[in-house]
C-alpha cells in the first residue's frame, strides 16, 4: 500500500466548477501553503505535509482529507516504511 494524493484531480474539478484556471500561486496566496508543498503535491512527489497545510487545502478545495489522500495497492512492499 502507498499513499497517493488527488490534488490535481481536485484542482481540475474546482476549475470546472468555477469555469476558470487556478494557479499554484493563487492557492499559495489564499491558503498560505508553501509553494514547494504545492509543487510536490501536483507532481505526486510530496514526502510529507503539515497538518495545517492539509487543513488549509481541504478548506480551499471544499473536501475532506480522505478526498485528498488515498491508499492504493502497491507491489506488496510496505512503502510507508521503506527508506
């Protein structure tokens, strides 16, 4: 199992609902989430995220944490414990 984020999907859904493009800069300015965190999430390469950032993103995206992060099947390795 590993954790995958749905950040790009949720942003796309918000863009569709609002009929506009949303930049990472805008998300940063509204939420205060650091740009490197947003970039990592967009590229699905984030290794960790602060609880306050999760909270801010969930409020901005109008979602719950389990909408943003999901556990997916992996190759059987315990990815969360791998280093």
